[in-house]
């Protein structure tokens, strides 16, 4: 068997360290067995997928030192490798399922589906489609189509019996068919859902082993049924445990930075971060924890992946990165890494214009611009409180702005300023008073170079972490408080064409 694995990220946001972890394990497994590792972009979420996000994913994985044998940037024999470019495949195979009676057309309205879900909740029944359109006659289907009623394609699922999924890590997993939803395969806009596209692509790309996060376990019976319907051999499955925080909770940006770009911007070496991720699944040979990618491949065995959930220990990453800086780089290499990290023409070229009009000596640059070269800032609650907003308003402001910044499709200065101004209007404060604590949280001082330009240059990950840190210094916010504040409707605010920031 020619082993073929893949990573299939969605280009809907910043690349996550969990994506890198799954990619690394798929790479190691394939190369350990002399096989191939592919990258596929799953961009069927038309509302959220962006070309910029796709490029960021590719750049981040390449920065870490990972490569692939086929993908959207390098081609391959089973392309294209973007799902948005593969629509004819999905249409063809959905039609085959309909013709064979393994799928059906569903004309249920969103209102009806919501009413069904509410009734199921009230009766403590498992949520799922109730099969209303399974028994429609050809005449009824034709009438609905003639009337222009929107339609989706759903898969038929048995209501009795069970299926057993063999997992390489977990052994046999049994699912009762009555708990498996009649999944939508093709949406009303003619685009596939994840489930159909995933199965079709894995088959056509000759994927032999699917190693993915454990959140997809519940999808396994649906996928197995589709493989059965098509008469295809299903790849072997391994559902990997999710990365965890130190308290064993799921790794999330609410508690820890999760973006690969954050760690790049913080000055971690890519080989140290990759080494750290590898240690979560590959035992160190002879006790030596520094190992390169080739050593990870040689030492990888899927049986060594712990189901307990590997802990993303930032302190351990710091220690490992320190060893790389001290032990693996000579002075010339160290200087070059520093230059590449932040003392490069591109980065300095964005910062210099902000500082030029605010200094009298070049030596003023150090204290003025130090925050551009820092990670977490050492600011106190007293510094954040040194203004006209009380603690409640400060916490609301940081939560509200952080939530809406997170939702920005593009990280651009005008959009950033729009969010801050709108939050200011929502909380009924003067902009001068409102931005003061943000200067402290982001720039480390109440007066500095332009705030919104600084936020754009620092990047989404660093800004997110600094706002999170500021909130924590004020005592944090409960989950219910955060949810309530995030839902505050932002009042419209005008961003000046040429604002004096």
C-alpha cells in the first residue's frame, strides 16, 4: 500500500497551532511509511473563506518547516486542491446518490426545521432531521421544484441497528443509527457540505489514512455510510486528541494564544516550535528532547499518541526555544535570526514613519518603540485605571473591542479604528477618554505613536493577547459577562478620511 495522508484546513481565520500539530503527525506517519503527504484547502464556507487566510496557512506551515507532496501551491496528479474548484465532482456524486436512492431532496424550510429541533429538545430526544421529505413522491418533488422552493440534498440513514468504526487509536467505536443525523450533502446554493466533499476528495485523492481531530468522531458513521453507498474502500481512521491547556481544558484563544503567527511574532524559532509539537507525540530518543523533523519521522508511532490530550505547556516551549537560541545558533546565525524577526527593512519601514515626527534624537526611538519588539507588556491595573473609565467600563470596553476585532475579515487600520470608535459610541464615552486605556494595553503607555496604526502593525494575535492580558489585570470577566458584553450592538461610528491619530 502506498500510504497517503493529508491535512485539510479551512481558510477562515488565522492558522492554529492545532492545525500544525495534526499536519505534523500526518506528515510523520506518511514519511515513516515511505508515503506521501498532501494539503487540501476546504473552502466551501463561502461566507468566511478568504484567499488571504489560505496564503497565511501555507506560509505558516512552510515557516514551521513542513512541506507537502501535492497541494494548491504546487499542484499534483489528483488536483485541483481547493474544494471551490472541484464543484463538478460533488454535483456528479450527489446525483449518483439520488439516482441510487441513497439520498433524497429535502424542501423543509428553516422555520420547520427549527420547530422540529425545539420539539425534540422538549421531549429530550436526540436532535436531528425527522425524515419528513424521505417519502415524497416524484410528483410532490416535481411540484416543489416547479414552485421554486429551495432544496437541499440529504443522505439516507438507517433508523435501526448500529455501525462499528475501527479507530487506529481508540479501537472499535459503536454508533446506533438512530443517533446519526440525515446529513445535508448539498446545500441549496449548489455547494457541498464538508461531509460529501471530504469523502469524495479523500477517495479521488487516494487517501489511505485519515488522521484528524477527535471533534470529528461523530462524523465517522456518516462518512462510513457514504463510502458504503459509493462502493469505495474507506481510509483507516485515527481521531487525534485535542491540544489542552494546563488545566486540561481545550486549547483556545480565550486562555492561551493559539495562532502560529503569534509564536512567530513573539520570536520563537520555527524549529523549536515544531520540535515542541513533535514531543507531544514522539518520545525523545535517549532522553534528548531536541530533535529535528527527520528524527520525529523516525521515532513516530501512532500508538504513542496519548488519548489523554497533550498539554500545550508554554513554559516548556520557552525552555526548549531558549535551548535552541543558546545551543543551536552561533553568533552570526543568532544575529541573522534577530534581523529576520524584527530588524528587517519591511517591519522597520512600517514603524519608522510613525516615530519620525515624535522624536528629537534617534536615541528616543528605544523607549518610544520598545512595545513593537515585545511580547506581553508589563502594565499594571493602576496604569489601566489611570483615566476616566471605571473598572466595569474598562472590562466592557476590552471585551467588546476584542470580540469585534476578532470578527474583522481583514486586519486593516481603518477597520480597526472603526471597531474602536463604534465601541466608544456604544459605551457613551469621548474617544479621547476611551482610547487612553487601549494605548496602555497595546503600546504600554498612555501616549505613544498612533494607536490604530500600531495595532495593524503588531497584528491580530499580539493585539488579542495584550487585550486579554489587560482584562486579566482588571480581574477578568465571567463567561456570562463576556457573552452579554459581546452581544452589545455596536452603534455606527464615522472614521475620518485623514484622522489625526
